[in-house]
C-alpha cells in the first residue's frame, strides 16, 4: 500500500515560489562586492541609511498587524526590531561616518518607497497573515542571500570589510528567529486560501531584487 503524500506547508510553497527571485538577488553585484570586500563604502552608507528608513516603517507594519491580531510573537518582533535599530543599526551607521543630520534628513529611494507602500496596502487589505507573510519574505530572503553568497565566497568574506553583515544574517540566532516566524505563519495559514499569500511573498521578493540591483546601483 502506497504511503499517503504529505501535504506541503505554506512555508514550503513560499520557499519554492520565491527561490528563483532570491537567487537573482544573490547574484546582484552589490551583494557580491560586499562578499569580496570591494564594495564602495559610499554605496554601503546609502544602503545602511535606506535600510534604517525601511526598518522604521517595518515596525509600523508590525504595529498595524498588532491592531489586527493579538500575538505575543508580534509584540516580541516589534520589541526586537526596535532594540536592533537602537543598539545595533544606529551605532553601526555612526561607525561608518553617518551623522545625526544625515539620518534625520534622509529620504527613501523609489525602490524602498514602492516596496513599503505595497506591504502596507497588502496588510490593510488582506489582514495580519498577509502582513506577516510580506515581512517574513524580507527576513527569510536576507538569510537565504547571506547563506548562499556566504558559501560561494566563504574565503573572500573572511577578509571582507562587510563580513559582519554576512555573519549577522547567517547566525544561529537569526535562523532561529526565522524558524519561529515560519512556524507562526504556517499555523495561522492552516485552512486558509494560499494564492494571495504566495503572490504577496513573491512580489515582495521582486521588490528586494530591485533594491539590491537598480536601487543600490549608485551611491
């Protein structure tokens, strides 16, 4: 008697759908130059500023989700992101010479603005699960890029000025946090229609590729 085929979890479908786009992101010059240590520091400064602006609204989307869903996980995600911004991201920006004035006066590039607008719109229209799926893509995509590029350029990364970026997004703690997020999404998705969730996830991955490519092509 043949064994019954196990039904795929949503997270497995998300991974399969987004992997081609994640591979495109991992092949962008910006990421490869980080691995090799050849990236112009001015371009990295631009990235750090844009990432900070992104995180501000990332938290706002989490806070919107919180109004739609009571969850200790969402509370924890908000607290952890705010902590990371204050204790890690801002100090790291200052280490590379980004001033308080630059942080205060920075404006989002089109790729970041469009990406954030899309996630907000999807969260408002589709509810908390759609929002969690959209934000998961960013976190999971970063982990995929760091691991994929890290394996390919392992030796170069050891002496790269940007080694800490790869270390952060491939660390055990980051991977554990992603697994927890994936578990929450899979649990909330049980019995739900998946097509919109998959489409949202892939569209967010496309926005990420645009950011790594066209958005960060120049400083």
